[in-house]
């Protein structure tokens, strides 16, 4: 899942070296939280107007996680 998130983010940002993806351990409900960190100049590209790109990114990640029976959340730092 981290590679999927990294691949999607690489298509959105200018500074590909600044991408960091970190996954937390599953919490009590079994939800894994993925943290996406990008360069400050690329935050607008990842979030998009009114958060549309961020919402789409989270939807794609949840769909991918559902295929492998995982529950995830994506936070953009």
C-alpha cells in the first residue's frame, strides 16, 4: 500500500525526492494510518481545489486496501 501511495504522489508533485510515506501500526479497530509528507510547495497539488484531489487519493487507497481486506486512513502532512 505504501508503494501505491508513493506512486500516486509522484504523479502529482514536482519534488519527487521530498515524498515520504510512513505507515503506523494498526490501531484498536485494525485501521492502519498512512502519513504522506510532501514538500511545502507541493501541498496545494496534493490537496487540490477544495480538497478534491486529496479526497480522490483517499478513495483510491481505500479501494486498494479493501481488495486485501485492510482498513486504512490517509493523512497528508
